[in-house]
């Protein structure tokens, strides 16, 4: 078949016609239906809430769209609009339950169009969209996200706030039908009474009073129904690392943990894990706001990474999550991009100190050397030990001190944080502590040492004045293979002298050879290369502007301070990358990463939280903000 266009035979027109008849591609159906639901929902809300809108030309459009039930049922129109808005996000992500709700809602809208408005066009459009959903039902197979019953409270607050706001629009857009001149407080009282089914202080003439009452009652009923549904629906809790998964991960780390300094952080127990089909590799992740966020490189044999990555991507597709990776190495980034088609962007650099090459001598280390000597002359001493070598009493004291010195109520850390200290399974971790004594304490210890009673020495150390004895600062390191450690957290007493962190890092580096440690991973420096190049002579204007922006942001996120603090120890820099699907996903991934690291919190107030969970130690790294005043002032 061919079509003549301007005297020429064209074979393209039938092809375009066939594509038009086939409809949109299956991959575009969720976004198309979600957009349609959003538009119709807004039109329905406007048609039901604003009287003038119902008589405008826009309402003629609203009447032929699915879900627009006409001006005669303002309450039903508003309710349908709110439900469609709530439904749109789930449809866009291909959620099965959102599809089920839309399949039920669209026939109702079509029937209403036919019975009440005699609108065959509106009925037809509703049925076309319904047919589109049924034909492409395979595109709506995503499983529910992890959730808890706290979503019911969040729904009550958000939908309730929206209902109050929309109610104020409803009661205030009918001035010609209002008796008297009510105040804003009376309007608000009328809305609040109307949401729970009672008459308020504002009086209307004619049928407007009934319309307003039904509209407010519908909003209140909608808020109650959605809240009750969320409260009593089956719970899908967020995944946690099980004991069997942790055992398998530890076995992989024992064989391949030396490859990545972030490997041990995969043992955080608020992460989930997927293994490769062979079980020789794994990817750990956490789901936050629909983002499936992995951290570091996959664990295990590099040859088995593709299998674990494929399982990760399959899981993201099943749930319609946005895949992303934070802080992977260059090798990890290459494998991720090659196997998945994702893109990568350099995020910053990790500071790694090679212990055999470290020395306090030389001019570059002059400032660190002087600071350490000054603190030691102030009566401070350091101890660097494995966790398994600490007594229960001292370990408990360190745990309490680290929790109280955290600086914020919000736990921070994800990709470079273990989230605990002193666990029985973490005996290989290192703890460096700084202590200060007065002359009487020092003499007491010397007297006990004279009788060579080791236990008595420990008792004297455990009986120092103050809530934590003589403890003034703590550093915690996790294993990095058999010959390395990676810094987990840095905590200090705010009343202690400045320089505690420098003192403990130097002490750890000097004690490392005796502990069999040849390399130490320190903090992560965001955008380190930009800061380093931007301050050099001859830097271009674009680079200097970018560096100036980072310096400005450092007032809140301490980007420059962490870089300068790390640079004191003359490390080598290992680049770290973020892996993502498309550029438009970056804002969403950034928010999810900030939530994971603890910079953006959506936690419930303390008095509404279940249980009394004790605070867990949480590091500042790889955070963009450090709570330690020393690093802030670096």
C-alpha cells in the first residue's frame, strides 16, 4: 500500500499510521497514564473546589477526561482528583497496586460520564485508557516498596494538611454566597468542623452550604480512609542483613576483602544484600525514597561481579527502584558501567596512607609534628588496640562516650560507616583512645606497676573521675583485608584540647607495624581534585568559580576542611565514583544519599517513636559535614 503526497509515492505514511494505531510503546505507557491521571486529577480538584472554573472553558475539557465527573458532584470530583494525584506516582513507577486501583477507578469514571453527563466522549477516553492499562499490564509488575506502619501517620499529616489547605480554598472562593464577613479564623474553624462532619460558624445561602459541607466531608473521609488503609495493610518492612547473609559476606571478605577499603562496611546491619548465582560475589544496598543505593564495590571475586550486578539490576527492575552506586572505585565503576550501561561521575577521593612510607620527620609534617608534641606535653597518652583485647568495662565506657560525643541526635554515615562499636563479631577492629591524667593518677598507676599487678593497673585506670574516666577521644578502624584498616569514626570530648584527632591518627600510624597493618584508609574528601587544582597557579576561570562554590558550601558541609585535614598526613588519593542511570536521576539520588548519610532526616518526633533505641556510634565520614570542631577549623 502507498499514499500519494504532492505527486510523490510515499511509503512512510502507512508506517506512521500503523505505529499510531498500535499506540505508544509499552515502556512509555506508565509515564503516559501517570501524566494523564495527574492532569485529570488537577482538573477535577479545580472543577470541584472553584465555582468559576466549573463554568469556564477549561471545565469543558475536564468533562471529557477520565475521572472528571462534572460540576454537579463537587465532592466526588474533588475526591476523585485527590485519588488520581495520589495514584499518579505509583503508575509512573509501574506499581502493580496502583494499576489495580486505576483499573477500578477508570470504569467508575466512565460509568459516571455516561449516566450523569451523557458524555460519550468522556466515556470513550476512560475506556481507551482502561484498555491501554489492560493491554500493557505487564508493564505494571513492580512490587511494593519497603514500608512500615509509620506511613499511615505520614499520610495523615500530609493528606490532612492538604485537605485543610484545599478546604480553605473551597470555603473562601464563594464570597457571593457567604452571609456576613467571616474572619480567617472563622473560615479555618469552618474547615476543621467540616472535615469531621459538623457545621461550622460560616453561613452560606442556597445550595452552596450543602456543596461546601459535602466537599469538606469528602476530604475528611478521604483522609480517614487512606490513613486506615495504610495502617492496616500488610507490612513490608525494610530489608535487614540476616545472620546467614552476614556469615556469607564475612567469608567473602576473608578471601577478597583486601581489594576494597570499604568492603567491611558492607556488614552494616541496616543493608540488604543480593548474591551472584555462584555465591562468589555480592552487592549490598539500602532502599531510600525509591532509590536502590549500593555503596562501594561489590564484595567477592571480581570475575563474579557481573552476576551480582545483574541480580542487583533485576531487583531494581522488579520494584521499579532507581539504581545507584555511591563511592565505588575506578575498577568498580568500569564494571558497573560496562555491565549495566549506567554512567559514572567522579565524586571525590579517598585518602590512603601507606604505613611504611609514613614519617613525622621533614618540613611537610612540621605542623602535625608540633601539634602532637604539644598535646603529649599536656599530659595526654594514647593506646591502640584490637577490640578483642579490651576489657568489657573499658569497651562499655568507650561505647557510651562515642555515643554521647556524637554531636547530633541524627546518626550519620552509610557508605563508609559500620554503625557499631565493640560487636563480638568485630574483634579485628582497631580502637585508638586518648587519655589524660593528673599527677596523682600517674603516680597511682606507677605505684601499682611497681608490684607488677596488671589487673590492679586496669582497675586504677577504670576508676578515673568523670563519666568516662580519663578518656578524651576515640578513633575506630575496621579491617581492610589482613594488612589494612579503614577509619570508621572519630569522636572526642569537646572539653579536650584541640588536636586530639591528629594525635590519634599519628599514634595509629606509628603503632600499625606492630599490629600487622601496612595501609590505613582515612577520610573521604568530596571533590578533592577540584579543590586541589583550583588553588594552583594558572587555574582557569571555570575551575576557580567551581572551587569558589565548593568553598562557599563548605560553610555548611565542610568540604574544604575535610580535604585539608586529610592532606596533613601526606596520603595518596584514590578516586571514588557515583554510578547512575541518567542525569535527571542525580537530584533524586543526591537526596537519597544525603538521607542515607544522615544529612536529611524524615524521622518521627521522639515521643512518637516505638521503643527506646540506644544511640549507635556513627562516623562523620564520608560525610560532607564533620561534627568535630577540630576538623571544622582545619
